[in-house]
């Protein structure tokens, strides 16, 4: 099981970015996204609506205490991966992490403007997806894509039939 | 050479998402991002500032005519990849695209709320990174990460020394 922790959500600045973090988490097979910062019922609702339409039980869940979530999951035996541009190249650790994934839950932490140094210290891995500034959405997607060798199957009201050159969407009533 | 075309930029709604599309394009080795929709000097400036600090010549460049860009690049022999949740699984085409990349320039097109059907028809590949709704930032990152087997090296004023548990940033004056 993979859970994503998104730190320091700000309204309105991060509304769409955090929504994208949530949808990426869902599409690539994570169980849920927990987020800290400002509680955002509108964002939670958007994510819930996508799950209702497209399948699965994925939710965005608010927490006041990100470090508390990390500590609790560590106590339960989860491994913590913090994605940061300051970390070491994720490719160096993928083999190790894939083995861990077979036996342990994984918490993936993504920032957040300024991630407190405590998160660097408590994480099992501080990993970068390039050491250049880009996007937490992108870093998360690349990591999750590597972790999930096959796509998760969703049973939703809406479903796409992949096509070479058309938009084919099937809607169940 | 890879160029990214981002369609239908809206101010203020897409400001940060399009910035992330640009920074992902840069970090994963694309030459530039062309965007359509509303011209956004603030976003262009943010992207330019990142290039100045972190290296390279990457820019965000406005165009009024996305389909014109596609047609012009096709004429010059580029291959067009349109990323869309309606497309076929990108994994099925990666081998073919990696071969194309050795000899041709590639234009990667990302939406955009509603991408006109013309883009589906004119593209060489309509590819999905999962058929679930998530993020153009994520889809682009996953594809570019697969295309660029080794990270691009930037020579900027700022540079990170990858670390297991610290934030190490080196700034040249």
C-alpha cells in the first residue's frame, strides 16, 4: 500500500497543484493522499467526484500534523520516501525500494514550499527526480510510474477505450 | 531535439500548471515550451529566471496558432506526440519512439481543457499515460523521463549536491 503525504497546502495558490498531486496518486495506484497546511473542502470534493465517476475509493484527507503522520506510519513499519530536489537520484534506489514495496507500506512525502529539515532526517530515503527545480506533481508521477509496473484497473461509471486517433469514452448509468 | 507545445493557457487558472509544464520540459531536457491561449508575460518571466539561475537556455514562447506550429514542424520532418488520456498506452510505443528520437525532432503536445479533434488527427501518436484523469504535468514528466535515459547536465549559478539527508546548494556569484 502506498500513501502520499502532501505538505503545506495553501489556498488559493496550491488548489490545482494539490488536486493534480491527488489525481496522480490515485491514477498510479496510491490508496489516499493526506495533506497538511490549509484545509480545502473544495479540493477534497473535486477529488471525491473524480473517484465517484472514474472508480476506486481514493480520497484526499486533511491532517494538521504531517510529522505526526510520518512518525505514526514509521511505528507501524512503513518506509518513508521524501521526494526533494536535494535528494539523491531516485534511480539509484529503485531496486531497493521495489523490494521494500513487496513487504511494507510506503509513505511518499512531497512539499510544500519549505519542507522542515525534520522530514529530511526522519525519512528512510530523500530522493530526487533530477536535481533541477520543476514540479512535485512530476516527481511523484515518475516515482509512482516506476513503482507500479502494471496499471491499476478502475471500475468506474466512466471508462476510456484507448484509441489511436479518437476520443472514446463509455459512461455507465 | 524535443519541443513541448502547451495548448490553451488561461490566466490566472493555469499559471502554475503551465509553469510546471515548462519546468518539467526544461528539467527533462526539452529545448523550449511553446504555449497558446492567453499570453502570460509573468509566467514567461518566471521560466526565464529559473533558466538564468539554474542554467541552460530554456524559454517559454507564446504562439497564437498551435495547429500552425504542429503543421510547420511536421513539414520540417518532426514527429508529433499528443499526450491525451484517450490515447493508447505510451508503453506500447516507447521502443518505436526511442528509435524516431535518434533521427527526428519531436513535438510533444499537451492540453488544454478541450483539445480540438484536429490535433488527434494530425498527430503521429496519441498516447496516454494511464487512461485516468490526472495531470498534463505528470504525463509529460513520465514520457520525458522514459525518453531521456540520462539526466541533462545544466551549468547554472545554482547547483545542488545530491545528499542522503541534507539540503546542499552551491551558488556561484
